[in-house]
């Protein structure tokens, strides 16, 4: 089970999201939570993810 943590990057928009491994399949409820974060913050970034 993932526990997403959000760190606002700016008072009006943007957040850093931690507590997720994007290299693994995402459950539908987790995808909905990420979609809600995008709606709230306008954009999100996922630092420290492996892209290889």
C-alpha cells in the first residue's frame, strides 16, 4: 500500500509527490489519487524515480 506525500512547490501551483514507485503497476484508486493531485496542484513531479 502506498502512502503518498505531497510537498507544495509554490503557494499557487505545483507539488512534489513521494511515496510511490512508478516502475510498478498502479492500482485504479492510486491513479485516481494522482489525478486528484493534478487537479489540485495543476502539475506534479515524482522525484527520485528510476527511468531505466
